[in-house]
C-alpha cells in the first residue's frame, strides 16, 4: 500500500502561541520544524527555522482557513 502524501503549512512568524496550540489540539496535524531561506529586508539569504503544520491535504487546507480567520480576528481587535 502506498504511503499517503503529507503537506506542510508554514506558520507565519509572529502567530500567537495560543493559536498554534489551538490548531494542534483541534486538527489532526503534527507540528514540525522546517528550515527556510529568508528573502526580505536584512535577512536576505539567511536560513531560519520555522514551524509548520503537517498533515493530509484536506486537513491542512482546513487549518489554513481556520488560522487565517483567527489571525484576521486578532488583527481587527
């Protein structure tokens, strides 16, 4: 049997920890670390360790909608 493909959703820097914990508890995803090269401002080319939610495509898409909605609420406060 073929292994199911997993997808990552990078968490933007600055997302409150509470939102990250909420997603990890509410959805069937794993929180993982990813090395990414930054390409903006004074970090051009710097490697940074970011976190991501890893899971099945459908779940990661749900997480993206949920997280962006929560971030919009947070910013609007």
